């Protein structure tokens, strides 16, 4: 029981970049980005990992090749964190479409 975002990339190939888990965690799904050419490299994923970690105050894992780092959604109750997360998520979703 998770809620996920589906993004259509080039050629209609799907990526699933963000999840909300039953346990109240937000998850960045680096493991489900095969449809995104822009996010295919470890370096580009690492850039986003660093941006998300800064926005939310740290992530559970550092594996960006096929991992699913997460954070407690309760952290987004802090308005500056929520705004920072929204900015990074918007950029991340746009990259997932390319």
C-alpha cells in the first residue's frame, strides 16, 4: 500500500520517481527511473540525492543507482522544508520526463 507518481518519459516509457509509503515516509525511487534518459547516470542521480537530502534534512540511504532513500513526511510540516522539497521535486519530476 503505497502511493506513487507515474511519469511518462521519451517514447512513452514510464518512470516512478516518488512514493508515499504506508509508514508515513516519502521515498525517492531511483530504482524506478529506467524511463528517464536525463536521470540515467549515477552522477545526475547523486545531484538530486544531495538536493533532496538538503531540502528534508537527510535521507535514509545513499544508494542512487537503484536505491529508494526515504524520509519521514512529518518533516514537511516545517514550511521552509516543505517549500524546499517542492522545488526539488518539481525539478526532479521534470527531469524524469526527459
